[in-house]
């Protein structure tokens, strides 16, 4: 298994509120998606799109993992949950897209 890119669309303009190098804490489960097009349906006008790198070996929860593992893709919403108390490190901001690494 290698690094995985996951996505999160928001209605909040995080791209205007954070800076490269900052950390964001997620105290509860954070819903993210394997498929960018699905995440885009949750990005509202003025909001941000997160592109998050989950590194090899990090724990993420894939609710429909059985389908994902057997077919190499997810059949549901392509939802992934980051564990509670996760931290994101902001690595790049490009327009309304915020790039981050899951720590």
C-alpha cells in the first residue's frame, strides 16, 4: 500500500483562514472521500477543497472496505473517516484548494 489522496469539500473558506505550515486538529471523525467528484458536491460557493495525503501505514477508516478491497474501488459514497484526534499539516494553498498531510 502506498500514500493515498483523499478529498474534502467544505463551505468554510479555509484557504483564506490558514497558512502553509499550520496545523489543523480534528477532534471528531472527519468525513473525507476517495473520489474527488464526490467531495466536490460538499464544496459550496466560497468554500475550500482539501486534498489530503494519508501516508502509508496511517490508519483511516473505510466504511465500505470490503467492496473497496475486492474491487479496487469503492461502490458507496467513497467515504473515508479520519480517526478522532487527527491533525492535518497544511502543505500548500492554491486558489481555494488546500493541500495537507494527515499526521
